[in-house]
């Protein structure tokens, strides 16, 4: 009799459990959706706005005229507004230098203006990357300006660091033949920042390949010549 009573209790528990699982779970506005069902992060359209010394100033009038030349932009490529353009490096004579802008958080464009010629290039960043301290090290190139036989042609390297805009410098002092590190930061409406870290060296006199660059607190460090398309 005792065994029959226990068996009956087991049946009732099984039925009760099945009914509970079949009922819809209570809804809550605070409940988060499973990771697999969440929508991908929307593209931040921007444009980004340059900060501080990177903003276009009155003294940059000739540089603005040069980078917005019709020779660099076709009819289907709108020239960015000056409020969107960050000055990476100001050069002499006036009207030469390097500028950059970001129409969205995954794209950046650079224009290099020299006395001999000008060059415009646009690049894509991976859509998925670390939200803080992501580093994209560009490939060192002479940027296609000037003659390859020019003895003083400088090679420009542009590195982008995301959400970490503290001052950057070489860890063991500026290497021989290299120029000091310069940086320019742009900011998106959400607060996301992108910092362009630039440095140069003369043709045929490369700086050591182990040269390392860090921010002030050394929370972000990277090798100056190590391309990292996947981020660090």
C-alpha cells in the first residue's frame, strides 16, 4: 500500500511539473535577450568631430584649399566639411600636410598634400573589435608623393587607437632618424574616440623594427611596424 501511495505521488508530481513547463514564463522588461538573438551593433554613422589642435584653424586655409581639390575627389565623392576634418600633421610650406576624417566608425580617409603631388586613400576597420584600446597599425608607405629618388622623402605611418586618447610616445626615446610621435583625436556623438598616431622616417633610413609606442599610463602599447588588422 505504501509503495502504491508513493507511485501515485510521483505521477502527480510529474504531471504538475509538465504543466508548469508548458505555461509561458512571466515577462519582465528587465529581462535581457539571449546573446544569440541580439541584433548586431548598428554602424555608428558619424561623422566624427576633431578635438583640440586637430581642428581646422585659420592658418590652415591653404591646406583646406589643397585637400579639397577636384583632382582628389570625383563627382560622386563629396568633399568632407572642414568641421569633420582632423589635421594630422602641418608641414611647410603652408598648404602642405596630412589630414583625416571618419564618415563612420569603421571607415577613415587620409589626404597627404606635398609640393610635388597629393594623395587620397580610404581604409576600412573590422566591424568587430575590442571596444577599448583597439589598435590598428597602418603599413608604412611614402604615400605615393614625390619622386622615389628624392633623398629627403619621408615615409608616413598612421596608427589608430580606439577609446584611449592619452599622449603617446616611443618607450625608449625617439629613434634616430625618426620624427617625434604626433596625434590627433576625433570624437563621435556617442562619445567614442579614435586617435590617429603618426610618425615618420626618411627613405632608406628606417627606424628599428622593434620600436615600441605606448600611451602615458602604458595601458596601450604597440610595435610601430607591426600591422594588426585584427586588433590587439
